[in-house]
C-alpha cells in the first residue's frame, strides 16, 4: 500500500495538467499548419517542403505589420492575405511548370524554394529572433503558474480557422471544386472545373493558413529564420501519422503528437522530447503505414 | 539465338574506338588531371578540390538511390555524419590509425544504414523521402544532445592520423598526399559503384526504378534489393564522412543536419542523376558557384539565395542536369 501511494505521489498531476493544456495549444497550431500541408498534398500530390518557410515568413510579415500599425489582429489578417498572394505566385513560378512530371520534382522545387526563402529571411531580418507583444495580456492562475489567456485564444482561433476551412470545403463552390479535383483530376477537368486555378487556389489557401498560424504563434516564443524547419518536420510527422491527405486524421495526429511531446517534456529535455514523436512515426510506419487515424484499408 | 543490338561492339567515333576504350581513355585523362592538380594549384584551391571530391563521393553514393533505384533520399547526412563521428570516435578513443578510423566510420554508417533501410524501404516515393529526412533528424538530435559522448554542439576535435600503409609508407598527411588519398578512394568508389550498377544486381535496381510492381511480379524480392541498395549507398556516404573528418580534423553536428542531405540532393540534380560522375560535377559546380558568389558579393551575403534560384530553374528547364546528355553513354 505504501508503495502504491508513493507512486501516486510521484506523479506530478499539476504538471500533467499544465502540459495537457500546453500540448493542446501547440497541437492546434500544428494542426493548422498540417492541414494546409495535407491539403496541398491531397489535391496536388505536392509535398510542400517550403511550408515551414511560409509559416516563418507569415510570422515575419505579421511582425512587420504589428510593428508599424500596432494592431495584432490587423497583422494576422493582412499577413494571411499577403502570404496567400505570395503562395499563389510561388505556385505559378515554381510548381506550375512541373505539373505532370514525377511528384519527386515538386519536392525538389519546393525544397529549393525553402532554401531561398529561409536565407532571404536571414538576410532581411537578421539572426536575432523578433517578438510580437501578446495582444491579450491577462492571465489566469493555474496552480502556481500565471497562465496567459492568449494561449487559450490561440487554440480556439486555430480551431475556428480549421472549422471555417472545413465548412468552406464542404459548402462553397470553390470547396466543391477542390474536393472534386482531389477525387478525380481528369474527370473534374472534363466537367469544366478550372483545375490549374484550383491548384493555385489551394496553394494560396495553404499558405494563408500557414501564415495565420505563424502570426498566432509569434507572441509565444518569437520568430527567427530557422523556425520553419522544426515545424515543417513536425507537420510531416503529423501528416504521415494521420494519413497523407486526410484532414481529420492530421488534426487528431497533431494534437496526439503534441500531447505526447508535452508529457515527455516533463521528464526529458525539450530538445529530446522530439524523439518521442519520431518514435511514434517509426511505430506508425511499422504497424500502420497508411496512418493511425484512417480506416484500415481492406 | 540472334545477337541483340546491345551485344555488338558499337564504334562510337569515326576513329573506330570502342565505347569501352573511349570510356577508359576519358577516365585516365580525368585522373591524370586530378593527380596533377595539387602540384599546380595553390593551397586554398587544393583543399577546395579535395573537398569537392569528398562531396562528390557523398553525392555519388546518393545517386545510387536517386538515379538507379528511383528513391530520393533526404537523409544522407545521417550516414555521412555517423561515418564522421565513427571515425572521430575511433581516433580519439583508440589509436590514431587511419584504417581503424575508416573501419569504425564504415561500421557506424552501416549500422545507421541498416536501421534506416529497415524502416524506410517499406515506403515509396515521397514517403521514403520524408522518412529518411526524419531519420536523419533523429540522429541529429541524438548527436546534438548526447554531449558526453559526441561533444554536443562543439563536436569532436582530434589530430589527423598518419597516412600509414603497412610496411611501405608512414608519414604525416600533407595537403597533396591528402588529395591523392581522397582521389584514390573516390575513384575506387566510382569504379565499384559503376560495377555495381552494371551488374545484374544493378539492373534489378534500375528495373525497380522503371516499374516496381512489374519487377515484383517477375519474382524479384524488391524489398530486399531496396534495403541492400540503401545500405550500399549509406556505406559509401559513410566513407565520404570519414574522409571529410580526416581532412578537417573534426566532426561537427551541423554535418548531420538536414542541410547536408539537401545539398547532396542538389549536387545530384545539378550534375545529372543516374550518371555517377554527374553528382561529382554537380558538387564541383555548386561549391564553385558558392565560392565565387561569396567572393563577389561578400561573405555576409547568403549564397543560397542565388544558388537556390539556379537550382529551381534547373529543375524546371534542365531536369537532366549538366551531364544528363551523356547519361546513356556513361551507363553503357
């Protein structure tokens, strides 16, 4: 009996609760990034290596706009719009000429784009990380912590954006075009859907979502030129674990992996906690290569 | 049985030399130039050329996967890095013996390659690329955080071993002998890899590239061929890592980082995949551009911006790479 009670005392329940909240918050940001990535993959067969850089550039655009206008919410919306235009341009320049070639070419092209963008950010903004002040500075007490409300707002906003995006896919005309193209590209084209426009639109949409998550994330730890790679790697893991091209799966996987990493960070160094998500990926590949959150293929 | 066109000796030029003769003459000419180069070049460019050869070996190893098996690996930095750390560890912990370093480096790379190959070859195309990338990041995180053994961010520093050939030769490396040593290893690796790609085994790899389901249908154990291919590739990448460690007398975690893998892929695409020599040319082209750009635009200018743009343009307009036009000829 003594051993049992000692065991329960050894579990830091307060830490676990805090890390649960942290994990969900990070998970929602990750879900926002990963849903753009999985959308682009599902529709265009393009693994967008530059997605992390779109996230990072979106955050930088947000930093600049917030610094000049002082309004965080304006920064969020403007950054999403600017990055949508930028994403469309990127798609037209680098990916449109590659339509119909081996999908591996598109990995290489987006990889080249990510190198250019990352180094551009380093050159333009320097190696020092920038920060946006939190738009909502009030906090609530969570055990011994003063937990910022803003983080809760991040999670809710991300959920709202993903929900809005889902409704858009489900009910809007363009959304129906997107889903039709995802199902059967040739048939969609035969039905008169402008498939090249859908491609560009999807890329722009994914970029806007990445930019929005970048701006939302910026106040928590700051923005630097190398943050894109960390996030795109996590998003890749999420997309593989959730099942490629599966929106619901990647959202679940994002929260799942972020929670695991958050719990692991209780006992491990945060940089080593990443290994947990790698392990999840390896196990997924071993036992469910099609993804954890999809129906078993027959 | 009638003779197929491939069996006939094909006179390529009007002189009437066979393809094989032209190939070997070309090989010897290039070798003579590369052997003579360090005697003529100043110290900086001598080291530069040696490094290009090492990067070329790394790129060539990854060409076995990209160009011949049709799997794009974004994780070659793991093999390269483990070769590097294996060699450094052996040199620090045991004796400063060149061959021991090579042995340990290759063992390190082979273990990594076995691990990566076992998991990643279950997947194809894009999934393979992502998985190898993530695996290389696992090794990066381990090396970066396991400070007690790997030195963490600072890496490992050691003294360069002697160039020691039992009973024959024992002296310190100079930059010239270093270059020759690297050249011998790289040229040897090229010949071995060329032999591999032309062997029946290599033919199976190429048929996996062309049509995997059909290769499986013929009855080849595709998964095993892929694993062996990843392991061979990892082994040669590890060899490149050992050479790099010996040349620069250190092992650092940045070389295990994803950027090294990315640059390896860039060398391949720039030089021409599926040619084996193309990646070396690509590495030379990339490094030369980088050097010239930083000379003209200053050290602070991020050379990867113009190089990245060149890279994207080459994917769109010149997907065969610089040596792509000679691909068929080089592989005959």
